[in-house]
C-alpha cells in the first residue's frame, strides 16, 4: 500500500502532481465528475484515496460534487474537487455556500478554452474573472496559478493550508497544458511538509459561537458530530450561525468575511519577481503563460531592454499595491495571459494611469509565443 | 389612563408563564417563533421527526439534520443538533459528502417536495441508487410554499397555483415509485394526520441502514389550499376520508387520486449493502477500512 506522501523523484503530469499534492496535504475526500482536461485528477484520487483511509465518490454532476465537498468538509475532513470550465460554472452555487459558511475546501480548475463547451482538449486561462466573481454576491477568494507540475504539487498543499487557516474555498487555476504536461516532480519527505488545520473551538460547547472571529479575523470551526450542536446556513447569519434577516446582520457578516482577507493579506499574497529591480518594463503573468513571459523577458534583456517578470502565484488576491508602486517608476506593463484581457484589466486598474499597461493575450487553445510578447515589449512603449 | 384604553384587550403576561414543549431539548427555542404559517403541516412533520429521533436510540450528538431551501428546508434551523441549511436542491449531495467523510454520523435530510424532487431530483435518484445511508424526509405540500405557491413537480393535475392560474396541465410525480425505481431500500408515505404511524415509521427509517425515504403529505393552506378552495381542515378531512393504509403496496399503484383514494403505509423495507459497505469491500484492502489508515 502506498503512503499518502510519495517521497521521491517522479515523472508525472500536472494533474497527477495535483492529486499527489492534495494527498500530501491530508486530503481525504474527493467529490468528482469527469471532465476533460481535469479527469486525471479524479482518476488518480479514485485509485489513491481508499488506500490512505479516504473516500472518492463520483457524483452525478458538478453541482453535486461541490455540494458533497462542502458537506465532507463540514464533517471535518479536508476535501476537494477538480473540474474544468463547464463544471466550474456548475460549482459556483456551492462555492458560494462555502464562502458564506466559511467552509474550507479546494477546487481545481484545469482551464480549457471557452465559452461554453469550447475546446475541451486545449488550454486557456479564460476563467480568471469567473474565479474572482463567479458566485453571486460580493466576497473575497483565494486563487492560485501553478506554472509547472512541480509547482502544482506544492500549490495543492498551499491551497489546503490557506483554506484551512482562513476557512475559505481556495481555487487552483491551472490549465490544460500544465495539467497534461509530464515533468519531473520531486516529492519531499512527509516531515518536511508543513500542514495546517482549521482553528478549533477554544471555549465550552455552551458558549461556542461558530462564526465569532478570533483576533486574526478567522472564527474557530466545529465539525459535525463533535457535540457543539451548531447551525450553519447560507442565509445571512450572526456569530451564532442563526439566520438574521436585517441590514445590520448583512453588514456585519460581510465585514467579518471580508476582514479575514484584509487582516491577513500579507500572509496570503504571493508573487515571484525576476529581474524586476531595475526593470523599465514589467511583464505580469501567471500559470503556464508565465513560462512564455519568462522567455520573452530574457530575449528582451538580450536586446538591451530592461524587462522584468512579476509572476502571480496568488492571482486572487491580486497584488494591487505592488503594481501601483511599480507604476510610479516603470515605463509600463505587459500582461501575458491566455485570454483576451482579464488580469490585464486588473493591472490597468492598479496602475491607475501612472504607467501604460498592454496585453499580450490569446483567445485560447494555443500557448502565446515569446515573439508575440517580445513584439509588445519592443513596440508597445 | 384614557378610559378607552381600559377596554383594550390585554395580552396575557407571557413572561411569567413558562411555556414548555415536550421536545424543547431538541429545539432551538431561542429561534421560536418559527416562520411556518397557521394551518401548515410542517410543524407536525417536524415534531414527528424529532420524536422519532429521540426514541430511535441514535446518539443525537452524532446526528445531523441537513435541509435545502424552502419552508420545510427551514427545519434544520430549528433543531438543536448539528444542522446545515444548504443550497436549493443540494441537501442530499451535501449530506452524501458528510456521511462519506464521517460514516459515524446519522445524517437526516429534512426538506420539501420542490427542493428534493424538482431542482434536487437528480441527486435524489442517485443517492437512492447508491443506497447511500441517509434518511430522507420529504414534506410534500404540493407546491412551492416559500415563494408564494407556484406549481411543483408534485402539484396535482388541474390544481391552481400562481403559475398555473388555469390549472396544472402536467402530471405529478409518484414519489414512492420514483424512489423504488431508483433503488431506495425503505419507502413509506404518511400524512401529518397519521402522526403516530408517521413517528413510528420515521423511527424505523432512522434505524434503517440504507437509503430511507418517507413522504409526508401536508396541507399548505395559505399558498396552496387558498387557491384551490381548500382550508387546512378540508385537507385533513380529505386525508381522513380518502387515505387507506396498505403496507407493502406496489409502488406502481401509489398514484394519488384525491377524489378516490390515497394509499399510505410502508411499501418497501429491504436490506441491500450500503454505498459505504460496497466501497469498503470493493475499493479498500482489508486493513484500510475507514479510520484505520496509517
């Protein structure tokens, strides 16, 4: 029987590395539904979970898969699902439930080109705004973007750690290319992997309030069956978890949910910079497109253009302040992404007119070439 | 004091009068009054369910109520157990995840006909097919009560609702037949008038190891009865006059005919391995049954 952490050197796809990262993070429940190009995550989990004491279930659709994930997490088990665009759309309903009930869970979107059924076997990054705003109502969310099979392994662990720490759904916004590409993946010793679990109640069962935040803004969580007799609802609720249909309750619930992110932004936000210190042109990218962007930055440097790369590891929350302060000193930004301008709009917004921001985008289905990016870097400014 | 005020009706002093309900220990009394309308049958169905829980012998600390959206979906909000009020139609898949994650939990889904059989119909049939160990209690009031009385998948033929002002032209589901065809292993139908039979049946449903389904017919005088010239009492009278108890009746013969007869009883009670049992047997090696992982 294989252990949860497959320590060693492997050659595996991004989808498989995603599953292995989740297992290393202690995931014990996967609610699945087949969809290209995310199916391999479900396949790997279906084979691996029963051997580590976990459970895989293939649900009747992605709505059910997501509902089951939220239910499993409420029962105290680290839970996840993986899907692609059409399934991601169906999951939005219960991602919203997880946001409102502050239930930790991880959702992987192996993006393919859309809209609608689109190009099932070809990659894109067209769901980045859906990741941010896809479920109704106002909320904050964490979305990670891995660039390689190795990185998706670590981001799966990170996703569970963030989701448990802050009681929030965490999205891993990968894509078909990273998902299906085979690369070297090194899995460390289990003892080198730092795991986080949801904060547990600190007061007695009678006094416990399931939505009363601790100092860091996150409320300790009781799981079903622990004797706390909690009530959890997707209706607007107070700290006791009871529905309260008033404006005041709505305002204070929203404050509480948003505060978790505002108070902990510096612990959540993650970026990686390459040659940015002296850069005049900052290329902003994430996920597989950041590999193209890196090549373009190196090419630009060879041509004497001082370019640098800002790679977003958390696309959401977005590093607005960082872009804003860069905007004060750089010539401009180029955003590289496999859509026709989503994070590009965020860069523009954060740059606030202090520096121009251009897009090197693609409709989806094909990677962007470094030449295309270089062309924007050379002629855009 | 104004002499007029002296004639005013005075509210009895509620503060000094302790009001107890025999099920208070299972109720979130700090959430009472509830939202259910006068004449509604959900309260009776709900108390039958709580009474059954109490007498079932289940460990109530390990018993969870999951509801969807709608009038009956508010059940989870009033029970003093771990309780989850989920999204519309999704109580069953939510409960499925919960049960699989912790098989020690007793998971009861308490919801309405619109929630479980229109928007949630797909989830119902698949949970029944899997013989997922859940107790599904459906209060069937023949309409969408919460939104003001629209046509449902259970609304009788020709009944008037706000979205069928000239009468419902569609056929309603025969819910026990649907449950039977899907693979449910305990199937029953009662009305809120048959509170004792209902409570006893719910107790058996809670103790049943597989997927159990209890349909509870209930009046919705405010949003259904009103448009069909039927008070709550009229419907109860109809339950009294037209219902016959026929245990083990064939699910195919359970279509409701309000003018002639409605068959009640426990129709199916069989044993079949549950989803968790078949998963453990098929997918796990001997030493890796739930909770024994290294």
